[in-house]
């Protein structure tokens, strides 16, 4: 019988870290060797997540990196950097999938601009592949280091890609992204603004315009697809839902294209993708299309009276938007069937 | 002591009709004489709304129209028309505030296009003033008939008005409206799509692009403000919240305008308005700014990297978006302090 | 390779029916041959449940009963009876798991008393085993017909069983059950009382005391365990949650028993049960312990100042409370590993 | 024109404190002179509650106690004690309504037992009247100090009172209270267990049996009504609702009493109470009966097969359960119409 791949999860106490644990535990080719969370070290998983088991949570430093094949980092932005540095110093084989933003940017300056802190290991940036699987599958397969994309960028870039790649977006107008996210996207932090009584019966735009950190990530990747600068307006909204995410995207296109044409372009673009689904003409993607899945589900529509298309792109922020895509990348990196453990 | 104005509410069993009842009951200058709902006739209000009282619900035809000063119609689109026709045949004095869409359009053709039915009393269209109080206060005061605006149009038109009136919107690009509505906006209909288990943990775009009926209403009014054709893209989303509504509006503007400039223009525009509030620079409007109020609260922001502004405009769909604005119009029509009963 | 068992699901459009579909689709030893729903016949599953697939929904009569090994009936109470009668007339081998209440009672009189309708096939009652797996495993294995328990009875009987069987409940006082249920427990019916705007921000006791239909079912089974009459007070409450269920149960016990004693009795009682979990002393069961699982999770506590114990028993109403238990029974009936497809 | 009463609100940043502000601001005979919150001093109210106004929040010590007629304390348990001590040292006239538990107990020992801390001013306990208005109206009117009841005790004691006073409860069995509370009852604390993603889609029993602090308060007051010891079992549950509370209460009664008899006893008991409503025979109280009101609404039902009654008693935990009752007591203390500002 084939030996299973041995994995470590750093940061298991957060929502994405625990989702990773849930997915990997069912994964037939994975053995979870270590789970860590400095803030909860010594506790059992079931102390934090009641439906879970009695696995003991370790401190980061208790992981024996030489003992594992794959490392999943679900740490806060800024904290992942130094862990990557330490692992690299010890192991030359462990593959790393980093769910933080620390290695998503091509240039340290961009990271520093959007995240407001010095990058301590800019040399590593070149080693990391941006892990949007559908766009970079080959590079991910060949790389030891993957920077797992942010949730908003995942939904958005996948929604813009088919028209951008085919040069059908008029880039003299900005790509306008009105995004809505469930609350787990903000993490498991004890802040007043995330309390039930604050979020419930409320819907809040935040960091709208050109402010949210994911804007830079979206722009960087869209620029690469377009081969030129793409102007992005990005407006996230917090909604009273535990998990899920949806980008409503407005792009200027040639007036002659119909909804049927557009849908065909999208379906063609994602024809062979197991984790992207393009809906039929008369359907619109919603949160429920992807909650508790690892899929990205999208729909596209021509606006009747204007040369514009509206793309709606839905993911589960903890699934395809975080842990699900991390496992998808893991599968690619290790040559496993891409959807193993994910459907 | 001054005699109170005598009022009738048609369609009290719906969410907007009952909100009207709640507001008018506290209104110091109003006596509610009749409440009707053909589908619930004979029941008591408390049978439908448990916190309410024992008032008996009548059939529409049981109202003695000659006995009342004001008639509020909270009936389904299409049904209001004939009631208006009947009332007009009986009474020459009762003032009518119609919350349906039946008399909102200037042209019967537009009504027929968006609502898919023949207009049976097109001659009355000229008699009705479009009841967006802040824009048409004088005409409302002088009129006997007011067509109360839809909820989406109220939030949206108020959000676009300050820049459109001052010619600061570049109309070569469309006005893009990404709107989010609480569930009471869809009415109290026993449909599967409105069940708790369908709406909860979901967020659904619907009728996006140029399809939703309120698009025509928004366009008609924006065209009048602009004195020219305004291209509108309107995308409503249903959110798992009982009441509340928010339009996130994207407009192209001169690049030189800053957030401070824009905020000043908005504050100046609504300086004397008791039921519109423009937030300070660093705040963004949310559902919670207006839930259970009759206010419209808005914020405006320049996008850093593009010549675009984002206006966020929030109302309670049952307050300023329906019953609250109906009472505001009632106050104007009868020369009462505009906010009476509303704050 | 072993042939898979061929299954038919009647009533796939309801919440429990669709949950059955989701579980069985992942079940390695099952092939779903037919799914029916007379009200949605001709539609695809994805028309009703957006994350689903393109399977066509049939009419009940389109099922070829001789072609299947197992029939799952997720039909309304009253409707299952005649389908069972028809299937029995055609096939002598197909095993039936009926999720309705039609064959749960030992006596037709009891059915008629609680469900207010004549039982048309009382002779079949003896053929059906009450499918609370943990209590009747042997009989289920030997039977061709299983009456799957109601959701409230499942959570409640499992919570009372360990103390009742060991004669530790003082039956001179009633067993008081204060139960809370998510909204899917009420089914997918277009009724005003189940609308989002009615259920949200509300919690409603209903049919409290000795009125709810599940009271008779609970009593019948507790009487059998006790070998004498058990007096039951049962108060269900509807809560604004999509799925989940919890019974808080108050029983009089010998004053000498401590929480530790009680917990030990429970743990011993369910030691070998793969789908029942008794929490440690200091934990209390919640909805989140079982949502999206097929487990029953419970905790027990001695009241400090009274000779009473409080048992809290949690299930997912669609999991262990309906579809999950149906598949558990299916596994037992066909000699498959009991948790196959369920964890 | 009559001078308004001058009021200070300590602890305005919490949910109950802000609710007090909202109620008092509409109160025609009150002028709010000071609002405090040490943790938010210097901020404006609208910084914390977006729909509010620009009133500046002070530190506790900035209140000039000699300048006010009434002091409302909405401070954490333990913190109110010393503020009362300080105010009493300065002012001999300001009336105090304390919403904390610090002066609710008759005996310091009981306070210390349930709240786990020394009582620093036990001599003041005699000066405070327990402010359950319906039971202690006369004493409240005559007193300068009122200890406003807890939310659970308010709903529960009012629900038990009519039968306890008339000696119709068989006290050889315990009074069993299964209570459900909205999340604002837990206060505005940044704790993980109160985050949206933890509370949403969950329902959690906590401190069940004889552990929750309100148990002692309930027992003390029921003992006084009964003139003997009443055994209480109290099980609170946290539900995913912002505000509201409901106690389902099980009491043993003479078997001869019918639901009609019981309802008549309740209606008679509360006949003259403006803020208590007893529902008709066929209705059951729900959260929606009292949300956003200052009422207590209840229903009572005989259990068919047992000598037990089930009382359901509903309040808004921030209304009658906190701020509403505080203002009701204020009205009584100052000889104002009892419901002023409350309906």
C-alpha cells in the first residue's frame, strides 16, 4: 500500500485552518501529523470546534519539519514569512502552501504598499507561484512553494479571466467589482465589529474603492493576463452569513456580444476545469451554489441597454477561497488527482 | 382642539401596509378610520401581527371614502389602479397616496413595458406627482394624488441626485447601481424562494442588468434631473435580512474631485433635508444606519486610481422606502410638519 | 467487483429527500436509480437545489420497483401508506425505509388519534420495525420494512434511554422535554409562517404540552423501554436556524447520583455506538455539535439543588433525525458497515 | 412649562445603556445631561452606534451628580457598587436606578455566593428596592434606590407570580424554567463565543441546572411571594437572535384546572398592568410579541395528560428586561405616568 503524504497544518484554530483540517482528514492520501496554533497550544481540537476530535494542538516550534512532506500555513499575514524562512532553513524537501498574503506579490514594494510592513524575505518571492490553480497549474506542479490566493481575488480573477484573455474587455473603462463576503472571511478575532449583535441584520461596505488589500493582488494578476494595465475598482461588503462569497463584476465589452455569446466563451474557457462551473443562460450564481463546496460557480449576462457584461462569481470563502484551493494545489503539486478529497 | 385627519389604509396585511399602520397610529394628527385587506377581511390585526391590536380588518369595499381625508394604498401593482378609479368616482376631496407602481410613470407605455399589463386609467397619470419628497416637495404639496416611489428608486435617485444636478457625472459611462435588499422588500407572499431555509445563509442577485421593474422608474427620474438620457445598469441582490436596503452606486466624474469635495457637494445638496443625512468623510453608510428609521443615510467616496465616485445610499425599505415616505408625503400634502410621526 | 445496491428515492424535492440524495450519492455501495417528486416531475434536481446535478425528477409511478433493492420514502404523512401498499403488491424483495409517520405506530388507533386520519393498511403495521437503530438493530437487520423515526423522537428517546433502561428515572414525575428545532424540520412548504421575515429574529413555541404528533411516538417507545407507562410533556420550539435540533430533558432521579455517575451511565450505555457521542462532564451539547453530521451528541448534568437530571441531546434534524438514520438503517438491513456513507 | 427631570446614564456604550439613551431621549419629561462610558470617553455616540447623534461620551467622574435628578447605572456587575457609594457621598437627593446585580440581593452572602466577590457596601442593600415594578410598585415609589431586575428573572417571576401567589403551585415539585435569550443579553464584549460565526446557526444551553447567577435572584423573589422555599431549576439557552427572551416554565398544579381557568387567573392577576399582556387561550407567546417593546407578554396552558401547567413568558431583554423597566421604575419613582416614553 502506498505511503500517505505526511502533512502539517500551522494555524489550525482559525476558520480556514480548521477547514483545512476537515478536508485533509478525509483525504485518502494524507496523514495529518501536526496541527499547531500558538494561541491554543495544549488544547484539544474539540475544545475549539465542538464537532471535532481530541487531537492535541501544538506550538509552531513543535513541528518536526523534516518529518513532513507538505506544510500548510494558515497564519496571519506577516506571521507566515518567518515560518517559511525557518522551514526553508531546516528542510529542503517539504513543500509549502502558504494561505497568507506574504508571498503573493511579485514585488516586495507592492506587498509593503498594501500590507504596510517591511517584507523580511523578498528573495523568496520569486520561488513562490501564485496558486490560482486554473491559471497556473503547470507552474504549481513544478514548484515547491505556492502562495495560495486571497478569497476575493479567487472569485474575481476567475470571473474576469475568460473575457480578459480573449481581449473582449474594453480597458478604457475600469473593471468594477462589487463583492460580498460571509463573516468567516474576517477571521476568528474577538472584535466588537464581528459580534453577532453587530453583524446580524446589517450589511456593511468597507474599504471600498481602491483601499482593500486584495485590490493590489487582483490588479497584479489581471495585469498579467491582459499584458497591460487594468484599472480596478473593488468594493467589498460584509454580509450576515457565516461562509460564502460573491463578486458582481461590471466590464465594458463590444456591444454585439449577447448573453449567449458570453456564456459560450465562459463555458469554453472552463470546459475542462473540474472545480469551475459556468451556469446556463437563464441562471445567476448565488451563495448557495458554492457554500460547503470547493467550487467556483459563475454566470454571465449582457446588459440590454449598454455595452456592458455582468459576471457573477461565487465561491465558499473557506473552500475554493482558502482551504479547498490549498488542497487543490497540494494535489497538483504531488501529482494526485486534482479533486481528491474535494468533492 | 384641532380635528385629526381621518385616514384609510388599504392593504394593511402586507409588510408595508402594516408599517404604515404602525407609523400612523403614533401620528398625533391622524385618526385611522379604516384598515383593509381583502385576503384577511374579518380577522383582527393581532391575528396577523402578534404585537398589534384588536382592530378589525375590512374588505376594500367597506371603506366609506367620503368619510376620510387621506387614503393610503398599499396594494399589489395592478390592483391599485382600479381602486383609485373607484375612489375618484366617489370622492372629490380625499387625497390619495399610492404605494404601488401604478401611477409612477409619466407614460402609460413605460408602465406597460415594465409591468407587462395594460394601464386602465392612463388619463390619471398626469394627476399623480412622483412622490420623492426631496425632489418634488412643491408639486406634492399642491397635488391631491401622489405616486409613492419604489424602494430601490428612492435610495438610488437620492444617491445620484447631487452629482447629476450639478452636471458632475460623465454620462458617456453608465450609472452602475449594485443594490442589496432585505426580504420584506419582496412582500409577504407564501413562495418557496422566500422561505427561511431558502433565504438564510444565501445571497442572490436577481433580475440584474436592465430587467428589474424599478430600472424604468430610476431612469425616468434621472432623465428628468439630467435633462438628457442617463444610461442605467441596475443589479438588485436579495440578502438574509428582514428589513433594510443599500445601493452602491458607481459614477464617472471629473478626476479632480476629491472625497472631501464630493462630500461637501452632497452635504450642501441635502443641508436642509430633515430625512436625509450625509455622513462624514471617513464613514460609510450601512444597513444599520437606517433600519427602523425613515431616513436616507449616504456617504460618497472618490476612487483613488480612477475618475469614479462611489455613493452608498441606505434606507429602510419599509421606512423611507415605503411607509415612511408615504407619511412624509402625507405631511407635506396636508401642511403638517414634514417629520411628524417619523422621528 | 461487487454489484452496487440499486435505490429509489421517493419525494426527493423535500429537504429530507434531497439530503438522502446527497448522502446516497456519496455512498460507495449504492447506485441511485430513480428519484421522484410528483410536484416537480420533469424538472432537473439543479432546478430545485442549485448545487445539485442534472438528474431528472420522475413521477412516483415511473419507478420500476422490481428493478431496485431499496426504496426510500420521503413523502408527506398519509401519502406514504398507499405507496407502500402498491410497492408490496409488485415486489416481494425490495426493502423499504419509510421516513413518514405512517408505519411508526404499533396500533392503528394511535396513528389515527395523533394524525387525524384513517389508517388504510393497518395489517402492515406489524411488518414494520421502528427504526431507532441503537435500540432495535437486530430487528432492523431481519426486517424488510423499517419505519424511520421522527426527528424529535430520535433526539429525545436516545436522551432518555440510558436512565430509563436502568430504572433510574422516578416515573411518578413526568419526563419534561423542551425541544428546539431548525426550520427545515417543518418541510419545504410555501406557508407565510415559514417565510424568512416571519421566522428570522423570532423563536416560537408551538403545539406545546401534549399536542404535537411526535408526543405519541415518544410515549410509545419510552413505554416499551420502561415496561410501564411513562408520562411525557413535550414542548417544541421553532428557532431561526436552517437545520439542527436539541432536546433539553428534565427527569427526576435518585438524589445520590452525581453528574459524574450520570455521565458514566450514559457513556457505558452508548460505548459501542458509532453514531452517538456522550460529552465529557464539563461540556454541554449544542446545535453545532451535530449540524451537517449524522451523529446524536448528548450531555447529562445533575441539578445541584434538586433530585433531577438535565439531559441535552442534539441531532441534525435532516441527518440522524431523518436521512442519516435512514441510511444507517439501510446499512444495517443490507449488512453493510453501519456508518458507510455517514461520516 | 414644567422643568424636565435631569438624568445621567452611566455605561451608555453597552446595549442596555444605549437602549436607555434611546428611550430617555424620546421621554417628554427627561433631559439627558450626561452619558458616560469610561472605555469610550471622548468619542461621540455615533462612533459606536451609527444611527445615533453626536453627543459626547464622558468618563464616569465627569458627571456632576448634584446637577441631576436621576442616575441610571448600566455598568458591569461589581462596578456599580462603588459608583453608588460615591454618588451617595455627594448627593442626598439624586435617585438611582441600578441595572446591575449589585444591589438586587437582600443578603450580601447571597450576592457573594452567586457573583463570587465580596460586597463592599452591604449596608446599602436595605436601601434598595427590587425593581420588579408589577410586584413592588409602592415600595419603588417611596424609595430613592432601585435595583433593576435581571432579564431572566423579570420574564420568569412575572410568569410564575399569578399561580404562586394564589397557592396553586404544588411546591413539592420544582419550578422548571427553560429559558432562551437573544445575544445582546450577554453584553457587548469582544469574546470569541459571541462572534457572529460562532452564534449564527447555533443554539447553546449554558450554565444549566442551578448554576446561572440569575437562579439566586429568581429564588429569592419567588420565596418571598410564596412565603416558603421554592425549588427552582433554571436552564438558559443562547439563541441566534439579536434581542428578545422567552421563559418556558413548567409547574405542577391541581389537575382540575383547565387552560381556561388558568388564563382567567393570569388575566385577573395582570388586569390593571399596562405593560403585561396575557394572551387569549389559543395563542402562545413568542419572541416577536415583545421585540422592540417594553412589554411582558405571556400565555398559559394546561398539559392534557399531566397535572402540569406550561407558562410561556416573553420580554425584550433590552426592553422590559433592562432599559424599559428602568424607565418604568423611573416613572413610578417620580410620579410620572408609568408608561411615559415606553409605548
